[in-house]
C-alpha cells in the first residue's frame, strides 16, 4: 500500500478565529470547527436535502453552521417534518472573527462562489450563488470550492501532501475526482475543471458508460459505480463495490478479476496525467483507496509500468486525513479570506472651498437720455412789404 504521510485529524482547540469547514455531499452535509493546525472539533452532520432544490440546501447549511458555532447540540435536522430554526441561537462570533468554507459537488467558480455546473444529484444546484447567499444569511465571509479541491487543499496543508511543492490528489470513490495542487493551493483551471481526470478516455472502459453519458471514460471503470458495472458485465450479478471487494478478499475469482481490471485502468490513467503534470507527489484518497492490497498493488503496478523511467519513482501516498479532509480544506479556504486584509477605504479628499464668486460689476447707470432738442420755431413768414410797387416806367410815345 502507498506510504501514509502527515498527521491525521483529531480533536483540537480552535484558535481565536472561529472557522467552520463544511463538506456538502450528495447524501449528507458534515461540518466542524477547524483549528489553524488542521485539527477538527466535533463533526456534526445532517442529511442532504438534495432533491428539494437550492433553497433547502442553503437553509440546511446555514442551520448546521449556526449549530456548530453555537455548540448547543441542537442540530438542524428534519424532525417530525419540521426544520429546526436558528433565530434564538447565540451570536455567531462570540466576539471573534468568523469565516465559513464550503466544499461542494460540481464545478465551482471559486472567485465568485457560484456553481457553474452540477449533476442531477443536487437538484437545481447549477447557477446557485452559494457564497453570496450564505454570506447574506450568516453575515460572515464565505468561501466556496469544489469538494475534491477542498479535499486536496486539506491534504496539501495538513495531510499527506504537506510540504510538497506540487501534488496530484485523486479521490477514488463513488466517482473519480482529482485536483492539482501547486505551492499549497489548488489550481482551478480556466473553466473551473482542472484535474477532472475522471473523464479521460482509457483502455479497458470500452462499452462502459460514464455518469456524463459518454462511453469509455476512466470513471466508467475505475470508480465505485464503475467497478459494480464491470462486475455485472462479467457475471450478470448486481453487487455494490463494497460487496465485490469483500468477495475478492475471500478469494472469489470473478471479484478479483474485476478489482484488478478496475484498478489497472486507474493506474494507467494516473500515469498519463503524471506524465503531463510531473507533480512532486501523487496522492490517492477516497473509499476505494481503502479497498485493500489487491486494489492498491494493481494501481501501483500499472502506474509504474506506464511511466517513463525518469518519473517511475514518484511517491505514491495514501491520504492522511480520511473523511475529514474536505472539511479541513474548506476551512483553509475560509481562513484565506480572513488573511486577506480588507482594503481601507481612502479618506475622500476634503472638497476645496469653492472660490468666492467675484462681485459682479455694478452695472453702469444707463446714460440719461438727452432731452430731445426743442424743435425750432418755424420762421415767421416775412410780412409782405407794405410799400406799393414802383410805378412802371412810362413808355415812350410812338412816333
């Protein structure tokens, strides 16, 4: 089996900041206070109301977080058809900083805290603005990331990949999920899908259908569901992956062949991704990673057989945090929010005193209109002379 590394999660004293990690899964929601060293307080769980839609999911998470912070034991489970209310509970912070991290199924836009895409397991989940809605409900900073990314972040900071500059963390359980860790944080990818190797086409998966509806993907043969489908194809018997592994442990030939083929497909898929990424450490987690020596030896043999010599000695480790890894990683994402200083709003400049408007010039007194000239008295017509005109000269007498 791969080498375990890192410290397992356990009971611890939470630090001055109260940080809650939440693992929102398809069947249950688990939450706990998480200390700076990665240790968890009591993990509380409630059933996931996945078929009831986003409103019910967000209400369940809100109530559970309040219960964890209050520590009063009143879980937000459905009792007698009524959901417990939280209006009378203690203040969230108790005078200390509080933040909440959510690891949730689906492709998550981590910057915006929005579900980009999701399967039908959580009805109507795609498009839900999880961070904004929970921030409004709880009044505290909320970080949201994919559940496998949360799992990887927990292992990278406090588990089997702690101290590694880079790691590929693969969760093999009901499905196949993976995340790429670089310098202690998870790479999201341009479309929030970095590391999703479950949808790689692999040899051996021909004729088997993935949950995405396509044939021949890694998840169709290497996941717990894929293992059960492969066994049914080989035997026509319908058993769960847990039952098949138990049969293999007891020496059942068909069960052993199923486990070997499923694990070999995973090993070959891992070799392809390791060749592309060249991580410092390869980590396997999830329920199938605990399936026993036959499963683990088959994965490792196929992995190392397909790797070039220069990569063939990559450390292959078993996750250290177990089912609490996603809770720890979600809390780490929330703690990162608290570590970022809030920008201090700049003091708005004191508005300059507007210049006193100059006194408008006193309008000059309009000139007094000149008195129109007195019209001159028309000249008195001259008096005709009173002297009678001169007597005209006498004509000389005719001769």
